[in-house]
C-alpha cells in the first residue's frame, strides 16, 4: 500500500530557503517556496526583491515515510520538519493551493508579523542583528516596538525590538 503524499513545512537554516528549494527539486521531490516582492531595505538602491513569504521555511510534498523524510532532511540547509514528538504535521493541500494562488496573483501581498500576538507566542527574529533568534512574545511596548524573551543557557533575557523584525511561529514541541 503506497502512502499518499502530503505537504509539510521544512525549517531551513537562516537565508537557505533558495538553496534548500533547489537541492530538493533536484531530488525530484515537489517543493514550494512562496515568494513576494518587497522594496529593498538599502537606502542606496531602489530595487524590488523577491523574498520568501515565510523566511526560514519551504514546503515539501512527500509521503510520511521515514525514508522520504530522511531524504529531505539530508538536504544541505534543511533543519527539521515542523511537528511534534510524534512526527511532522501535514499541511492541508488547500492551504498550499491558496498560497500558490496568492503568490502567483501578481498583487501586493500584505504581511504582518504582529497581527494577533499574545503573551507567550513563539516568535522568530527575521531582520536586524538578531536574525534567526527565537523567543517568546512578552508585550507590546508602543510605537511599533515589542518585548520578547530569549532563553540561552538556562537563563532568560528580555529584549525590545521592532515589531516588524519578528514573525509569529507555530507552537511546536522541541
């Protein structure tokens, strides 16, 4: 009995989304990296860039077998499939199809890192000197600033950061 393929979110190393996408594609595995156009942040240029809609993630369409999961995870830059201790959690096909429609529409896509953040929500820093750090949302500070808590070596530190520099991540078990 062949198991049906399902979509899974694959966490990548910081800024490795394109590399992981290309390497997985070379393995003849269906992979999807939704991208959006944004204006370059650099002041010395006025350029539109294609950047991942979800920094640090690509989507793979595989069967839930350990063999196929390992094939994906052995890809340079791949970190882990998102899920729980029981295994990766599939993403409904209609969610991926909606993402394909939205990103292929050519329309401006509005994203918002802070929409609906609640105390305790896991967040990922996606811009600035702390890019790649994960933490926990603590509170809104005002004027686009938030406070997040970051754990390291069993200690916690609170840091104030621009709300635009963080994104909410799914609740996951380590």
